[in-house]
């Protein structure tokens, strides 16, 4: 049973919840009773049959390496603005969620040229259950970012949107890209068993795209079936296929994966899913077919009402414009391992703290390059009164590459005022 927090504890980290169902949504159990849930973050603003959750952050920041340069770094400072909102409408058979977020870093012009950054996210999700044994999910999403760590501090959705591994790991001199995603799934419950089919289409468009361009469109489809072994634990097996089509033909590929795993509904205050299996990707370049283990998972833990912990890990294929060592041909496959975690703790009605950490390993197949990227961050907020508070945020990013002039370190400190309804 959810509980509303006191008004004085409304203010926490800047940013807002993003889309929850870009990847296949959690398996819905074949029963009608609700599972336990953690304490609700805050009450919404009623508007007709909608609940709105607006928020905004405004403050200043210091950035030790805005352009993520390996050498010749020049720090910068400026203004950070982060408006966001979440709107929900629920009826007996469907739930609609609309969300939006903009995180703008405006640098002092004389300090850093061409470093202004806008990260953005907007979209809608729909959950429709016309009868107890059919569940339909859909989502449309727009995201603008430079790499996964660029949004990690403001968007609490841990799951990476891009299924291709492109644009996840931080790089020197990164380019922003726009990503359009449409995804949907259908679940059919069959007694204690279930069958789920889902698919997604992702379009990727870089700003000031390099020549040749890594822009592309990507198709992914998955089918899996499972069985509830006990009321709160299920096993499943599934297969997926993909087609990644880039503007640079050598990067294009097709592939498949076969996985099996275990998942749970709420067991006490724990919920999650883990899987493992085999994946194969065939590239148009001379890299040909690359095989690899496939594994990943999503875990959520609510040990006490004041503390929430989320964890995500994944091992998947990607692609890079990096030149292939064996024949100097442009385009190399990558294997990207991603581990993300974060937790939020309400110290008392006025104070709240959160922490986050991430690791991305990028293995450039058929090249000598190996990248290890790290980030750690923390946010602490103090509610001055009701919906207003002071927020201090720190994020550290480090890329360690075995290729010269491709490593960097970055520190960003933000201080400002947060409003949340």
C-alpha cells in the first residue's frame, strides 16, 4: 500500500522519471491482486482525471572538462536549467503516462566555445488490459543526448534506450544525437504460463554528423514464453532478431539471440529479472559474423520505505566508425557491457540523498582498442519549505582507453534551487 510523503519532503533530485517501457515491460502476473510497492514519491496535482508531477531546477555549475578532451582541457561554468514533468491518467483498463525533460547547460561564452549542451526526453507510454489475460504496452519516445552518462544524473530510468550500443560509452569530443523510438508489446496469460511478443523501431540522427555518418534505423523483435513456477517466481525462454541499417553500409548488420532466465514479482520488497544465453551478429564489413554470450538483468530493492535501490546490467553488440585493424576498412563491431546502479535515501523529512554509479566496457572487435568508462555521482537536497529546496549535485566521469589521446576525466558540480509540486 502506497503512502504519500509529507509536503516538506517533496523536493529531491533534479530531473524526473522518464519512460519506463522502452525495453520490454515487466511480466504481468496472472492474478488481480496488487503486489506491495515502495512509498510513493509525492502526491500529484489533479487536473481533471490526470495527475501532474511538474518540477524544475535552476542553478549554477562548474565543469572541469566540458568537451571531454584528452589534452588541452579548459574548465567552464554557467547556468543549468532543468524543467520536467510527468502526467498520468488511469482508468479500469488502461494507464497513460506522458513525460518530458530538458536539461540545459549554458556555458559562459568567453570560457568555453561551442560547449552548450541540451539533453532532452519526451514521450508517452500506454498500458492497456481489456481483459485479465491480455496486456498491451506501447511507447513513443524522443531522446537527445551525447552518451549514456550525460543523462544519468537527471533521468532516473536506468535502462539504455539505444539497443545498438552506439552512443552509450563516453568518448572524447562527443556529438549529440537525436533518437526516435517506437516500441510495443503484447502479453497473453495462459493459466500459469504466458507468451510475450514485442518489437521496436529506433531512428538515430547525429547533429553535425561526421562523414561518413553513423545515422541509421534499427528494427528489433522478440518472442518469449514462460511459466510461473510459484506465485512470485517465473522462468522463461525467448528468441530475438534484429536488423541495424546505417547510412554507412559497412556498419549495418543483422543478428539474433536466444536467452533463458528467471524473474520475480514482488517478493517482500524485491523485484527483478536475470537472463543468459547466446547472441550472434553478422556485419556487412569484413568482420563477418561475431558470436558472444548474452546476459543481463534488472533488479529493484526496497529494503525500507525510506530507501530504494535500482540495478541494471547488460552485454550486447554495437558498432563503431573505428577503422578495422586487419584491412583498414571503416567500421568495427563492438561488444558493450553496461552496469548501472543508483539508490535514494530519505534521511528525514527535510533531507534526502541519492547516489549513482555506472561502468561501461567497450570491446572493439578486430581492433586493439578497449575502453573502460566510469561514473559516480551524488545528490543531496534540503527542503527549505514545502515544495522548494536547495540541491547540490556532483558527477565524476572517467574514460580509460588503451588508445593514445582517447582518455579523459570530467567533474561537474551543480548547486541550485529545485521546485517539485
